[in-house]
């Protein structure tokens, strides 16, 4: 078995390793769902989600687009020396960012705690903010492992951190530490990973503080902060408004559904981890534009398939893993899964906009979409609550997808099979509407299986899955 995996093409082999890391990490995170929902009240679970969305927001600001800058500048470097020097400077930027974050956020922790919905304590705020400062330090080392195609080390780092976190958090929850127990587990695991990755990065590239380069990297990565903040508004800010409108206990159902919906992104992430790090170099190769379009189209197909799969599995998992008080989350899962697929498709289609020497265009697009979403949240959530949040996000996400595609194609044209992609997307929407969310039975299982097979058949018919080429490659390997 190991020999067969070793003989696979490197892109496929690395994607499998990334998939294993994600499957392991998310499997452990899934294990936490029944523990957390049984040892935390809906009000506590909602408060924990508020803290996690705070971390999502601040990690975007603190990260300063460092990982994307690494892929852009180190990934397109002319030689190994320049590649490592760019990585060393970006590593230096991450250290500076982490230290400044630690000082500023700890000083502001009482203010931040009071500003958040859900009666967040100062201690809870300090714990999550400390972990956040450490996360900013490990961004570049983790991105460097992907760029250098060291998928095995990436697996050990990411999966090991989650294993340690869960191993600490579960006993602390059982002992009655509540939200603080989860946050302590996160802090200890992040601290451990930081020490290991800092050592490996320093050993591989060293560290540099070329402030002239800091400026050029900031010009590229800086606007991505606004892209990230816009992404936060589109993906998480609605929960803050919901918490303020209906309380953290009622918001907990929506928050749980969002976690299952985001598993769509988790399923596609192994492909993204490989492709997003390689797409700039791929474009420079022979037939680069055609290959980029082909890989990006495949990514969209995988996102749609992942959405359907999560829509079918999510309701059953909620019933198995959580108390009945959380069953209200089931109704939201399919539509949040589709939102995750739309978000992923937009990122995949944004290659042209991300290929420039600056990232102002994607920043403007994302900020405009976020402003549209914010206005829609404020209008729709007070009236329709969770469904209002979902409708508002769809309005903004679809607008963003359309504009990003047009701008990216104008910046750097890729020959996408647009009509086929639109046909498959509409077919996927029909399948999503037909997806059963009732309690699992033989008929529900068979109906779900038929819907998935219908999607795969459509993808093959439209030429997104090259069955003949796959058979030819397998035949050649069998002969060897």
C-alpha cells in the first residue's frame, strides 16, 4: 500500500497527505462536537463561537497576507537563494507582527471583552488573544512547508497541534472548566507548535529584517487584510449580529450549522493547499493558461461535490453527535454548505486578480461585497433572524463571484469552460433542493447515493473528470 502511494504522481501524493492531515484534524474536531455540546450549555457554546469568530477576524489583520506574499514572491523567485531570502524576510515580518500583537491585544483585552456580545470574560479574551499572537508567527513556516512541497512535515505539524489541543481540552471540559478549558488547550497546543516551527524555519532559511522588502511585501499583502476582513464579514460577522439580536443560546444552532457547512471547504482544502501554492509557477509552464483553467475548473467541481456530500451527511451527524436541543441546526446546513462552495469557487476564479504586483482589485471587490452584506444583515437579520443572515450572505457572495470573475479574466484571461461550469452548478442546485434532511433510513440513504452518482455522471458527461485518461494512467502503472 505504501509503495503504491509512493509511486503516485507527486501532486496527487501531496494532496493525499494534505487530505490525511485535514481528515485527522477535522476528525478530532468532530470528536469535540459531542463533548462540547454535552459539557457546554447552548449559551456557553454560543459564547465560544463568538470568541472563535474574534480569532478569525484578528488573525486576518495580524497575518497581513504573509502566506499569500510568500507564495507570490518566493514562489516566483528566479533562484533558490532569492527564494530563501524572501522567505527569511517574511518570517521576520511574522515575528514582528506576533510580538506587536501580543503586547497590544493583552493591553486591550478588557476593552475587547466588554465590546463582544455574549458576556465574554476578560480571562477568556486574554486566552484567545494570546493564542492568536502565536498563530501569526506560524503562518509563514506552515506556508513554507507547502511551498517546498514538504507535505509530510505539514501533516505532523497541523495534525499534531490539533491532537494536543483535543487531548488537553476534553479532560478540562470534563473537570468543569467550560469555555476556559477549550481555550487553555488551544493556547498550549499553539505554543508547542510555535516553538517547533520557529526552529525549523530558522534552520532552513534563517531570519532577515530587510525593511525595504517589508515595504514591497506590505504593498502586496496589506490590501489582503481588507480582503480578509471582508471575508470575515461575509462568513462570520452575521453571528455577532445574531447573538446580539437573539442571544448566544439561540445563535448556537446557527453556529453549529456553520461548522458543518464549512466542512465543504475542509473537503476541498487538500486540493487548494496544493493548487494555490503552485498556480503562479504553473502559469509560466508550457500551455500554462490552459492547465490553470483545467485545474481551477476541477477545483470548482470538487467544491460542488463537497457541498452535496456535506448536505447529505450533516443532518445525520448532528443527530448522532449532539443533544436534541441542537437539532434546529439541521435546516441550515445545506444552504451554508453551498455558501462555502461559492466562496471557494470565487477564490479559485480569482487567479488573474491575484497575479498582479498588488492586490487592490480583489480588496476593493471583497470590501464592496462585505459592505453589501453588512447592509443586508442589518435589514434582514432583525426580521428573519438566521434565514435573513443566509439570504444576505447569498446576495453578497453571488455579486462577489460575478465581479471577481470578470476582473480576473480581464487581468489574465484563462480559457474556462464557462457554459459547462454554469450547467453543472445549476444541476447541483437542483440536487441540493432534492437532498433529504430527514432522519437516516434506507430510503434516505439510497436517495442521497443516487443524487451523488447523478452529479458524478454529469461531471463525467461534461468532461470535467477525464475517465479515459485516468484509465490509461492506471493501465500503464499496472504494466510496470
